[in-house]
C-alpha cells in the first residue's frame, strides 16, 4: 500500500474532526461559556492544517488498499483522533494530561467512562465528550461496514446488504460511499431521537447530549444519576430506543426500506433473549424495582450502560456477562457481539448432533447461509483472544495495586466499551478511584475492544511488522 493510500483518508478524518471542533466552539458560545471556545478552536486548527495539507498533497493520486491495509489506517485514526480530542479537556484546566487522554479515548471509543461527573464540568465540555462519542460511533460503523466486512466476508455474522458492497482488493474504493450512507442513516436516527426528546419536554442541551449518547451507546448524560428522576419516563424510553438502534446492525436500517422481513434478523432475537433473561434475574433479585428492570437490562445488553433509577445492578455478575456479549455486529455497541455467540451456539448444536449420530451431516447455517469451518475457527479465535485480553488486562491492573475484583470489572468495562458498568456493579466512586498507573492499560483495552481485538493485532502487524 502506498503512503498516499494511508494518509489521504486520515487527512479527511482530521478535517472532519476540525469541523466538529468548530461546532463545539459555537456550542460554547451558545451555552454562555465563550471563554472555553478558544480551546476548541485550538483543536480545530491542529487538526485542520495537517488535514488540508495531506488532502492537497495527495490530490489526484490513484491507489489501492486491502482490508488489512485499511486496518492500519483504522489503528492510526483511533490513536490520533483522541489525542486531538484531549486538548480541550487539558487546557481548560479540568483534567491533567493523563486524565484528559483517558476522557478523550473513552469518548471516541464510545466507552463512556468518566472521571468527573457532568455536574462538575462546564456544559461545553459535556457537549464535547458527547459529540466526540457520537463521532466515534460513526467511525465505528464505517470501520465495520467498509473494513471489517471485507475481512469477515465469509462469516454470516455480517449481514449481506447493498450497504456492504465492497471490493476486497481495494477497500478504499468503497469508503466514500460507505461513509456517506452510514452518515445519512446515523444522522437521521440521531435526529429522530433528538426531536422526540425535544417534544417530550427535555431541554435543547439535554436532548442533544442524550441523543448522541444513546445512538453511540456511550451512555453520556448531561446530569448524573438515573434517567427517570432527571428527565422523566418518556425521555427515558426514547433514550432506550436510541440505545437499541445503536446496538443493531446498521445495514438493518438500510435494508428495512426495501424488505420488512429483515426485522426477523437473528441479532434482534439474540438481543431480546439477553434482555428478557437479564430482566427476569433482576426481578427475582429485586422485585420492588420491577418497573425499571426491563430498560436497565436493555441498557446493559446494548452496552450503553444507562441506569433508569440510578441504583446498583441487583445481579452484577449477570450484568457483566451480558455486557461482554454486547449487541449486533456492525453497530456502535461493544462486546463480543451477539451474532458471534449465536453462531457458536449453533456450532455446539451441530457437534451434539454428530455425537448422537456420527454418520449424519449437520452443517451450521446462519441467515440462510452455511458457515464455513474456517469462519467458525476465526470466531473461536476472536472469542479466545477477547477472553485472553480480559485476563491479561486484569492481571496488569492488579499489578498497579488495584484489588482483583475492581481490576476485573474495570478491564471488562473498558474492553466491552461500556464505561458506566463499573459504576453500576460496584459501590464507590468507580472510575474516580482509578490510579494514573492503571489508565494507560485501560486506554489500551478501550482501543482493543473498539477494534475488536484480533483486528487490532492485525492492524499493528500491517503497520509495523509486514514488509
């Protein structure tokens, strides 16, 4: 792959980051915090100048790139973008450098782990981390549609759709079209949730932050505590709908315009089973709060991590389990992804059928297609890699003098990109108790989870090891 093939999309990304920074500067004026606007303008300038120079230098150059090459771009994007996003947190004086990076990586990876509550921050910084999470969700979807789909072309966990028309020999040829289509769908859904929140009586600023936090499944809110006491029942329901939309395969929304039968997608069934199962456990453990449990369970499955009433999870072990599974592939949710678990479940059924009758033939099918053995091996490798990162990260965090339970929960929250999980399964100050030594490990876990572990390893290989 030529250097131009790597740099041109990265330049376009930096220009887009600069535009979002300018929007944040305008928002600072809108919320009567003009003294913070220059900090966003600095970020805009640092992203805009090199971005425009790269676009100008690579203009008219033709290039080709494989999915593996594009993964190198994705890794660079996820490393450089949060560095720019960290500047307003730092130079505003609310965070030191390492905390600024932690907040920025948490936002861009849609993890939603916060070191300071929204009530202790100016509204422009609350808006900044919400819009960066929204942008990170968009980047996640483009990554899944244009790059991961090319790597997983033989895996039926990825929905086949006109939205996923790709050329594996030159992924970047599809990138602009994928970015436009995904951007349109993502913006429309966000706007519908935002409009519903406005009509429900939620204020303009609160509606904006909640809509972006819901669709990106980052779980950001403009106020600490539960959604129900702060914003009311209707707003809570709309946030739940937005979180569910963010956890679904983005191609589903493109395809449903052509055929309503796609609503029978296995991902929806898997998410429903996990939600109902967790809600039942919640009701058994805490029947006095039964009216909030379905939405609390949904927030866990979608990895948005919102809380309806602001209380601790009544069954923390189950909450961690479903959060590690997560939502659908090609969504903004984190975790292993429910479609992979469903495929492995069917593989187990196939193996049991062969044990009962060794002469039988029991192929694994999913979404009407037969799953190849190589694809299933790849899924097993991903799950094992995810669990290995979960164990290794917990061990490294334990070496920073963090107790084992907190280390496991923090690493699971970061790796599954569901920051609020730590605050909802363990009493205490949550992320505010994390030491500076542990934060680089957790940042790495966030990026690994967002790039889906094995893809992150492949990206490192593509950038630094391959000749």
